[in-house]
C-alpha cells in the first residue's frame, strides 16, 4: 500500500495506486459496507449487493487508501505524523459525502433515497456514521507504518555501523600493509650496495624499484580501502624488488577487466596468497579479476595454474588451504563482510581458487 515516494513527484506517485492498493481499497470498501449494515437492510436484495459494494469502494475504500498513501508521503517528507494521519478521517468522510451527493445518485441502492437525490447534509450524515471504524483503521495503519519506519531506521543504523567497522578494518590492514618489512628493506639495500661497485646501472634500477614499492604500499589519501589495480601494482613492485621469478611475467599473469580494476579489494589478501604459492615452486600462475553477475554484480578473482596444469601445480594450489587461505578469509570478512568468500573450486576439468566479493553498496529500502 505505501507509495513509492520519488523525489520531485511524491504526491503524483501516491495518487497512482497499484494493484495492491486497489485490492486494499476493495477490501476496505466491502468491510465498511458490512459495518454499515447495507446487506442486511430490510429492502435490500441479493442482486443489489454488488452495486452496494461498488459504491462503498468508490465512496470510502478508494479515498481512504489514497489518503493514507498521501499521508505516508507527507510523513516521509518530514511532516507531522499526527497531522498527516489525523487529517485522513475528516477528508475521507467529506469525499465520501461528495461522491454520493449528485454524480452517482442514479446508482444508489433504492432503499437509501427512493425518490430524489440526497442533500449534502444527508450525505455527510451517512458518511459520519462510519467515523469510528475509519478512525480505528487509520490509527492501526499509522501504528504499523511507524513500526516499519522504526525497524528501517534500526536496520540503517546497523548497516552504517557495519560499514564504518569495515572501513576501520580496511584502514588498519592498509596501515599494516604499508609497513616495510625490516628484513626486506635491509636485504634490498645490501643488494644495492653490492651492485653499486660492479654494476651501477643495475643498482640504480633496483633502487628505483624499491622506491616504486615504497610508493605503492601507502594507501591512497582519498580512499578508505584498496583496489584491484593497487593490489596488482603492489604484487608487481614487490616481485621486482625481491627478484622473485614466480611473481614476475611470464610466470605470473595478472589480468583485470576495465570495470573490475577500480573495484574495492581488501588489503593483505592477494600478495600473501601469491607469496605462499611462489614458495612452493616456479609453476606459472594466472590471476583474473572481473565483475561477476552471479555474485550480485560483485567482484570475482580467480587464481589458477596456467595451462597445461601439472599435478605439481594443482597440488601447490591445494596447499593454499592452510594458514594463507585462512588469513585471506579473515581479511575478506573484515573488510567486505561475511558474504565474501575464498573457496577451492574443483569441477574435474578446472581447479582453481575463487574469491567472491558481493556488491556491498546495493541500495535497500523497506518497500
């Protein structure tokens, strides 16, 4: 029954009822007709019952439903609920009186006004007999809608709190990721010093790679989390500095669709997985990122051995099911929520790790 209050035309939306609102109007009109005792009038005939019900729907059912929808729109726009819903009862009684005053008199039940159209005072008198059930119905409806709004506000607060918690977790992981491992820094500087005496160009290139890694590790100032593009760049910079052949092309291929490159990805997920994988051997690997429709337009990353995949490669992939996979799951849940998953997929023809991150920015309403 509640209208879809769109910005710019809330009242127009409220006055365009759907099938649900029309069904409610029919039910309300028939209920009020029974309350008024029309079917039990001594002069009533069974053949006139549909006409009586139709008149009750036009006289009170439809005006009441439309008035409640307009009141909903007013309350959603910040108006007083007491005034908005309180105005419904006199408005519906007044509209009901005008409806039967002149235009519909030829179709009125014959036991109501036998020879001449009713006066406006008579019309209002007929309508005022129903003030009690209309008032009780409006009060019950207003209470139900208030409960809905309260539940929606609670859900929104919980969602906001969860998102703030995820942002804080992402910031903590970014800060952890930005810390340079002392051993890595010490070893790299030692290599730069050793190369400086024999190959100054190589020493300078290694120093440039270290600077590139140090620039890639700090978080972006305008983002609360990391992205696929940033995590890929971090893997490449780390591989160039450490000289890890398993993390350099062509041993490792990192590919992403254009729309997935800027998707949010939890820090401290991809690089630890690939480091654990690289320590198992020099098999060629491939990481692909895309937006997957079956993941609610979320992000999907796949980690698989480049074909032809050997038994050793598949064994190395399965070996990630230990601490590295558990740590990745913890970081994914901390940043993306419990719906984010890393799972081993084995279809017989294709075996790989898959990370699914459903879209956490989908709008939700109570309607």
